[in-house]
């Protein structure tokens, strides 16, 4: 994993302390998070889950002394009118613990983790359970907090696994999360898609942002008219970098228009007259419904979560 700063080392010890305390938290959508935190009695934290999951302000006295000391050492404390807040959340998935950005994720370098992550992880697990072809090299494009790369590294420990992102904060948290979850052999690298990682891959994974975000925050904005541009760019980049028999696993979202799926139409056109095999599936017909109130989505009738699997010939 290379050099770890003192702050990262303290964050690892904090994660280990949370694991020892049997900490569990499932991250919900921002809309649900806001509703839960607005309930009477939820104004300030009383438990570890309130501090590290619900991102509520807290008094130092509610935390064990060693937990607060590690937060200070990791430099994830910020002042609040009600005391303190954690700058990071901790979520659990498949028994693993992941640090990511605190709610609300307003900063340009926020690191995403949420319901899409759980669907993405389920897609990867189903693939690993069903496909026993050897994986020598794998890469997670836009790794964020690192769940894709880490799941691959744990399931296929002999594989060379890369976690790439353009966000240094994401790469830093991926290093921490990889060590916490027993995948410390993976390699993190700053890369725009696959531009800074060489060679071919037996597995390319991606759970990219797919919304049209007016603020164009990297963890959320997919580009294009309706957030589809980054997902299409990942497909384009992967086709030339898959090893013979290699697989692209892409989880993304699509703004449906008048009953049509513009993303799948574009993928079909791209794969026409090639020997690539593909399977496409709509996983959830209606996600982030609140986005339909935004001007960019005036022509969309719903946003669906989808999965795309492309296998190279060979």
C-alpha cells in the first residue's frame, strides 16, 4: 500500500476500534438521511452510530476517551455549535467497514457511499460466485471509498488489483479501507479512467456517478445531458483494455425518456458488429426520484439503476 500518513494510521486504528465495538451502519439516500435527522430527539448524537453514521453533532463526553483521541489524531473533528462533528462517516457492507464523507456531502472532493454501493457490491458478489475464470489483473474505475477493488481483492487474493480515481481524498480513504478489510495488497493510483494504468485487465469494475449535478461535484456528476457521459466513456475505455475473455461490470443509472433507455441504445450501437457479448439488466426502476424536480430532468420520466456486463471475445 506504500506510505501511510500519521493521519491515515490513526484512522486505521479508529476503524479497528469501531470494528472491536461491533459497530454497524447502513447508509441511506441523502433524502432519507435528512428525514431521519429532522425527527425530534435527533438533534445531537447519543451513540457511536449517531456520530459516525448519522453525522450528528456530539459532545465529547458521549464517546469513549480513546475513540475521541483517535478522531483528533486522524484530524476528522470539526467544531459545531453543539460541540463536535465527525468529518467522516463509517458504513458497513458484507461485514466490512468503510470510511467515507460525512453527511451532507457538499464538498467538491466528497467520497460517496450509499444505496448504489450496496447494489454494486451485490452485483460483484453474484459475479464472483458464478464465474470461476481466473482473474490475474482487475481495476476499479472511480473507486471512491474502494468497495469494488476491496471486494475483488478479498475474493480473489491472488489477483493484482488497482483502485483508480481522480480524487486524492478517495484514494487516501481507499488505502485506509483496504487495510481495515484485509485487502492491503491492492494498488491505488490517480488516473482519469484507465489513462494512467497500463496493460489489459481480466476484470474492469465501475460504479460511476450518473446524475446531472448543477454543482458538477465529481462524486455525483456524470456529465452529458442527463449524466450518461461518464458511463459511456467507461464502456469505450474498457473495450480496448479487456484481456481475451475479460469482463466489464458496470453499475450505473439511466434517465429514461418516454419509455426509452438512451444509455442501452448507445451501448448496443457501440457493440454492433463486434464479437463482444453483453448482458443488461434494470436493477431498480426508480431511484433518486427527487432529481426529477430539477430543470435538467424535465424530459425524463424516471431514473433507473442498471447493470451492464460485457465480455471480450477469447
